[in-house]
C-alpha cells in the first residue's frame, strides 16, 4: 500500500483508516510505519473515535504508547465527552487505568 503511494489516511467501507485497522489487529510496528508515512494520529473513524480512543477500548497498552510517543491527543473527547480513561472503563479495560 505505502510503496504504491496509497493514501494512508483513506477510509475503507467500514469507515476505518489504515491506522484504525492496524490498531484493531494490535500491530504496533505497522502503526509506526503508517505514522512515519503520513498517517494522521488523531484521524477519526465512522464512530468519531481516534486511534488512541480505539486503543483504549481494546486495552492495548503497547499500541497506546506508540500513539502517544507520536503525539496522539490524550485529552481529546468523543462526541459525548468521554476521554480515553472513560472509554477504557466502559469497555472493561481496567489494566489500561494502571498504565
């Protein structure tokens, strides 16, 4: 995809960017590669969730670290005012709170 100069910020039929798909598959190396090739770290999906918010919902600590190192917003809220800690709790990801 990247070698073919595809848009790393495009969205698929499910409204996900390549970064969201990499997060769903918990693939930190691909996430780093996408960001290095221009993926926007705070792009939203069809549910208006950023990659870091999606990561919080899934409880992927290593992936969250990659996003934060690459300047993902830790304070951005969803449309209903939830931040990453709210999202983690709502999805049963209590270990995310210890991080």
